C-alpha cells in the first residue's frame, strides 16, 4: 500500500498559511482551521438558536437549549448551585471538544482533539485555574488537600507524595484520555477501511465492522466531551469544598 | 345520572393518563444509564496509567537534578502506582477525586482537628 494511505497520515499537521515570527513557527495549520471552524459553528448555533426566542422552540433553539440544559444539569449534579459561576468555562470546553470530536467524524476532516498538544493545553487550563481557585478560596488551607484526614502523622511522609502525584496526574489523565481515544478510534477505522478494497468481495466483512465502529465512535466522541466536562466539574467541586 | 358520570369519566381519564405516563420510560432512558457507565469506564482506564506516568516523570527529573540515578525513579514509580490505584479506588468507591477515604458528607468537619474551614 502506498505511503500516503498510511492510517496515521490523517493526523499530519499541514501548515496552510505559513507564518514565522523569529524562530517560532506560528503557521495557520489545518488543526487551527478546524478549531476555528468548531468555534464558528458553536457560535453560530448559539446565536442563531437564541436569536428568535420562541416560546415554542424551533429546531436550532431546541438544540441550543438542550446543550445548555445538559451542561447546567451536569454542574448542578456535581458541584451544586455554587457551580453556576463556572458554567461559561465548562460549557465552552464541552462544546469545543464535542464539535472537535464530531467534526473529526466527517470523512477527510481533521480531528484536532487527536493531538495531545491541544488536549493538554485545555487540561492545563483546567488544572491551573482549579488550583488558583482552590488557593483563592481557602488560602494556605488548600494544602490540607494533600493530607488525608484521620491519618497518623507517621504516615504523612508516605502519603503526601502519593497525594501530590495523584493531584498532578489529573491534567495527564484528562488530556491523555481524550487524545488517546480519538487517536486510537480514528486509526482503527482507517486500518479496517484499508482492508475493504484489499479483500475484494470478502471486504464486506470489514465494511460492516467499519459501519458499526463509526456508530461507536460517534458515541465515544460525545462521551469524551462529557467526561472532560464532568471531570472539570469534579475538580472544581474539590477545590470549592475541601475536607 | 349523567352529571355524576362526568367526574368519573374524568377520573378514569386521569387514571389512564397516569398509567400511560408510568409506562413511558423514566425521564432518563436506560440508554443514558449505559452511557454513564461507559463514560465511567473510560475515566477509570487512564487514571492508573496517569499516576504511574507522573510518578516516573517526577522521579526521573529529581534523579537528573540530584544525580541519584536510578533510585528516585524507582521509588517514585512505586509511589505513582500507589497514587494511580488510589485514584481508581476513589473514583470507583464514589468518593470523587477528593483526598481522603470518607464519604463526602461525613468527611467535612471530622478531619481530626485539621479542619479546612
């Protein structure tokens, strides 16, 4: 098979408009393009959906309201009413990831959530802002976060490093989960799709698999956005309510 | 007679409506329950790996800084594995990601003299 049909070729970052400032490559890439597309689509959906506020919602308004209520419920369930302040952050993250994942499901479109640079940047924003929130809310008491309650002092030297590692593993697990799922799913689809022409008539078997997996991938695309949002909520909840 | 029948008609209609309502799947379809389970499973998988990765990373950096190859990396690998397992345990036991081993409602204020608030 030719190299350009490699299953990993779809993740290649191609500069569309080369921009170079000093030694820093700031090119506008296909990844950046699809991020812009996702932002524009979310913006259009929300403004168009809310533009004509009918008592009986139209189609777009229904979708916009559903998205709003889904995230609002998520926050209410995990953080409670104090979490309402953080709605903009969580809603933005959720919609951005959801649209990034869903755009990636369209053949020949680029999936920007399949790059750890993108997912880690988002996870780092969550991690840093949650840490700042914890400090702003509790000041120096925030460090009690790392000391499990009811543990004898003799155990502290062992447990505090474990708690610290556990805390610092948050952005890693948050970003790796999203990126690895998207990367693995899209690679698998491409590999299986590569079998279809190679097997001739028997290619109908991998074709059936690809069809089924596409459905699964759409579910995963949604669930990953959901998991990212719910974990952000849980982290905010932890920072707000220290033990 | 017909006057008396009317409320009974209404009552019967009410009963039928109630019955129809109860037959409808409860607001959240079981599908969403399955989605929640699957999303939970997706969450757990990486927790363990992330703990180990961060532990090894910290150990490696400290080793490079202090020139104690490879001992700190080994020590932090073990600590990281412990942290990963604890992450998984906490998530599965429904304790959230909060530090500590008590359910949330009991955890507050009973921190053995180490009250946060």
